C-alpha cells in the first residue's frame, strides 16, 4: 500500500473536520518506537516523528515502517482508523525547517 510514497502525514484533524483534541497524542504515538538515551533524553525513531503543521499537531511516518516493522505499522494504522484522523501522502512546500509545511489545498486526504 505504501510503496509509492516515501512518507505519510497523520494530521490531528478528524475526517469530519474537527480537531483531535487529545493532549500529546503525537508524542505518545511516536513514543512506541522511541528510545531513551543514557542522558535520559528521548530520541524518536526515524520512522515516526511528531510535528506541528500549520498549528496542528501531526505525525510524519516513513512508509518503510510497513516493510521494516509491520506490527508497528498496523498499530499506527489502527490508531488512525479508530480516531478517524486525516492522512495524506508526503509533505510539500519549501523546507524552512526539518519538517516543511503541508500545502493542504493542493492534495486530497487519504483514508486508510
């Protein structure tokens, strides 16, 4: 399913247009693959990163997760489906930081 895209964005917006108002959900979702270093700092996996896109808490997921860890990918997909979150393929826009803005008016949302 994910082979054509390098990454997916899970937005903190439900399919009916409301904000997904659960505190720290991106950090908690990404935390399942995070590691804690010797300095007690959390390092997120390369597969899942919490981001804020246009003021909306979101998560960027690399599509390689499905191939490298199918169980973790299934958990993410189940989370998205249960909470009816909008997802989209990739990020677009000019990179002003590590995670550029999503131009939501240029692409349609994808249902999983």
